[in-house]
C-alpha cells in the first residue's frame, strides 16, 4: 500500500510541477540551513571527545578575578600540593605553551610547542597513530629530548610521511628526535604543533621553575578518580585551596580573590562557542518554521482545487485515515526531495561553517556530515511531511454534507481555512521580524567595532614577528641583529619609519607583573596593581601611530648604561596617578616572581604617557601597560614598518632582508595592522554574515508566502472583482482593497514580531557591543525593510486584480 501511495503521489505531483518545485525549494532551503547548523552543533557540542573516557577529564583553572586575571595558571609547587592531597582526581597532567624555532625540515619555522609531563598522553587518553607518545622514561633531567607531532602538523609539514618518525630536528638550537604522532584531538588551551618533554626546556628543569610558588606558567588537566564526580572534585579542591592559602599566605594576596575552578574538559572546549551555536541553531530553526508555514499555505491553496477529488473519494467510502495517508505520501515525497536538496546545500556550506567555528572552539575539526546528520535531515523532513499533511481539513467518508458541486473551483475553502492561511502568514512575518532584528543588532555591533579607535594609525603599516631571542645569543648580539635589520628596512624606498617592540600592536600581549608606584598608598582591600611588561624602541610609537599624550617617547639616550625609564599607557597612568602628573614619578616591578625571571625590581622613572591600544579585540578593555626601552630590556621582538604606499606590497622585500641577515630565522605573522584588526573582528563579522544570510532567506520565503496567499485569494475572487468593477468600482479601488488585505496581515505580523523580538533579542546581549537589545534604530530599520518588502509582495497580486476584465471574468465563471 505504501508503494502504491508513493507511486500515486509521484503521478499527482507530476501534474503540478510548479507547486512541487516551490515546495521542494522552500523545504530544501529550510532543511539545508538546519542540517548545516546541526552538523556544527553535533561536532562541537554533542559528539563525544576522541579521548579515551573523555567524560572523566577535567580542566583546572586558577584565577585572580579581583586583580583582573581570568587565568593565572599554576606553579609546580601548587600542582604538587593538589596532586598529593586530592582523592577525587586520580591523575594530573601538566602543559606549558611556548614557541620554539624549528630547523632541519624545509624553511625555518616557529612552532607552537606544548611542554608536557611524561604522563600527559596517558592522562588525556590519547594514543599514537605512528611511533609512540611519552611515558615515564621521558621525565626527569636524564631523559633524552624528544618530540611528538600533532596529527594535523604531521599532515601539514611532513605530508603524513611515516618516515618522519626517527628524524632529528633542531628546536631552539637543540637536537630533538621525533618519536611519534598523536591521534587527532582538539588542541587546548591553544593550537599546538608539537609536544616536547620537560628536559627540552632548560627553564622548566631549573630551580626557579620547580621551587617558585608564584612562578605560574603551567596548565593543568586531570582525570577523575574511579567513582568520583565533578561536584565532589570541586568541593575537595575548594577545601584544599583554603589549606594551601593558609600555609602560604605570601603567595595569595587576599584582595586578588584567588580561586580554582574544576570544569569538565568537554565543557571547557566549547565555553566560548555555546552561546553562538545556540544563536545559529535558533535562527536556522526559525527559517525552517517559516519554510514549513509557507509550504503549509501552498498545500492549503492546492487542496482547495482538490476538494472535488477528496469529496468523491470520501463519498465512495474512503476513510479519513486513507485520505490522510494519501496526503502524507505526497508530503513525504516533497519533504524527502527537499531533504536531499538541503543535504547538498549542507555539503556546500559546511566548510564555511568549519571556518566559522574555528574562531570559537578547538573542536571545529570534528565537524562533518555523517550518519547522525543524515538521520537528522531525514527526521526533519519526516516531521515537516507530517505537519504539512495534517494541515488540510478532510471530508468525512459518506457524510451527508458532501456536495460534489460545491467542491469545485468556486470554493473559497471556508472561513476556517482562511483563518489558518492568514495565521500562517502572520507567523512567517513575525518570525522574520525576530530573525531580522537579530541580524540588525549583530550588524550594528560590527559597525560599532569598526568605528572604535584602536589607538594606532592603521593605514600603511606592515608588521612581522622575528623571534631571535632565546637562541643562545648574548643580549648584545640580539640588539645588534635587530639594529642591522632595522637599518636595512629603513633604507627601502617608501619606508617612513621602522620600530621594534616585544609585542605587535593589536595582536600580542605581554606577561603580567605586579607593580609598585612610589608614594602610592593602596586602599584597604585593593589588590596590588598589575601591568603588562613590554619593550619598544624609540621609533616604535611613531611607526605604529600611537599618540604620545604626555611627556616624551624613548630616544637614543635611553640605552643600557643610562638610568631606567618607562612609558605608561593611559589606563595605567590613570590608575597609578589619578590626581597627579605621572611624568617624573617612579615605578618598580615587584612580587616574588622577580626571583624567577630576568627582570629587576629597580625604580624606573616615567618619561611619557601614550594612548591605549585595543589589543586582541576591539571590544576588549584596554590593559595596563608599561613600556621599557628595547635597549635596556631586550626581549624577542617584531617589526612595525610604516610606509608611504601599500604596506602589504613591502612584505616580500622585508622578508628577504631578514633572511639575508639571518638565513635560518623564522618569520611569523607578516600582516598589515589593518589585516590584524580585521582578523580580530572576524568572529563578529561571521556572526553577522551567517545570521544576516538566514534573515535574508527568511525574508524571501515570507515575502513569497504573503504574495502567494494574496494571489490565490485574487484567483478565487475573480468573479467578485468582475462584478465590483461592472458596478462601477475603479481599478484603483480594487488595488487598494487587495493591498489593504495584505497590509492588515503585514501589520499584525509586524506587531507580533516586534513584541517577540524585544524578548528574544535579550539572548544576544553577550554578543552585542555598543548597542542595546531593544535598539530603536535597529527596530525602525527592520520595520522599514519589512514594510517595503511586504507592500511590494502585496502589489503584485493587487495589480493583477486591478486588471481584471469584468466581461471576461463573468464569462469564465
């Protein structure tokens, strides 16, 4: 019977190709949008971790939120304390992130390295796909320095060649043997290219690292003990933290608010992505709702013309269930065809969505169209078929009220059907308003981000990171090499200025240190001020276009043998010296951490104040920063090159100059400041683009829906319009009548939609910047677009009604 019904459905739909095409396209767009977004949600939120027993893994985060530090990491003594005392956490694994220069495999490159303990892969439940991972023999000062490649770096740099195992490469001048490739897994807390054991980093084996309680530079992963739960681990860690703080009060300033959070690794990996993905899924669901409402309306209109057929079947004894199965078979054919089209669209856009998700979560690589996604598309198609099949009312079998004559083309479908049709149109319009409002708010956010003063002059500036420090050279040699490269770069025609800094504007951030200001008395309960440690040459500020607000920038007299001087940014100057002129005041780095890093606690005189820069993201609050002369505090650095013409065109020349001076020197992130700013806004731009695309799709479907309903109404009322015009009604009056009918639906839909969007937009609050969820300008813009598109859609059938020939209409009737 099912086969017979499907064959009948195919024959019936073949006689209505326009209807079938409209339904398949509408459902295809709705199902395609939902399938593509579901593939992201499944890959990021629903798919189990690739780690063995991944649901037992947790991530430990130590923060000092009152001091403005979301993640201060852990020191080795802290890890030892918690590891030895915890009963709910069965094993701890340590991870430190550093960048190393790697040679002997193609061009010199800088790799993101994870310095890990020997039990790291065992704790995280990761296995080798080639060679081996680390174990206990790779711990301790007597271990051989070895390296494990991540799977994606193995594919990218070595082409997946198994012969890479056993190769020797030089990392920061030391030979390391590649011993294995680890299975694909999400990288956290940041993208990692290679893993190395502790002995590879002399600093990690030093007494300063092993003994310094405030020398915090280690991430901690742990595995729950058998039978233990996350709430139990949180409670235990809170008790242990209280004890540790009491035993070492000098390491935990009470005003800073130190605390430890225990989070399942699966949740930690999607912490930044969850709200965005829920937004996309909700938006795609709205699009599917609009599509189904449109298809239901098309089905209602078609069934008016099929009432004679259904009435005849009922009169001949067909049961209602039989009639419903016939309608369901047609709907199912159309829905499955729409699902196939939707899947094709999903395959096309999935790569775009992967690139989108990479901005928010390390699990983006797990996004794919798989069996679960195919099942989801089929489920959505079946649900849509059921919904559409049960919209039309059916005649009762053999009922006395059946009128075969009345089931002809003159039937209007009754008041109930008209109410359903209008309700569906109002629903489409209201939901479209909600989606358009969300898209408008995200678009306003994007415009606001582009309008923010970044604190630098973005135009015609090229930047490049050249990390030559930490390679065994003396401080004097490092300064000499940077000076030689700078002198060659400034000699290039079109170059205006070349500055060197330990960080690149808008991109990097320095490490945070505690700071003391001479004569400043802290308030009760106020945490010790902290600031980012950065270095810069005298030309750095002018090259980057960072304005000097007070005093001066560095100059040539600020060298290694001269008195220590610093330049503060405005945020730090206002914090340390709110009521005084900071020029001539003195500041000094402080804290126990100075025992473990090559930074002195000498007093330094403030000689200038510069504008704040928006580093990392335009909507991020400016961080307090201390700049020191590059000649006095040489650290790894990068170049900021201001030009008279297109800065990007200078990239090959600048790269060649660095290669001439240091042939084996890695060069990273050769980008203009404008490109860096654009990259930082990319997640918001993708948000606005995707939601805007869904909004445009919703608007198109809704406008087609209202036009189709009015067109159908006009076709049924042809005789009425003919009679009206024969009795003196003008075409303009008929035009106003039809547009008035559509305008009433439009007005109700807009009213409901605006009220609903005021509540729904509050969900977006975490994704907005500089605009309120109830922004009047956005709402006004949405209303203008909807009224324009809605009236345009109404005008097409209205013009058709106004051109009705009274004589021809009466003759046809």
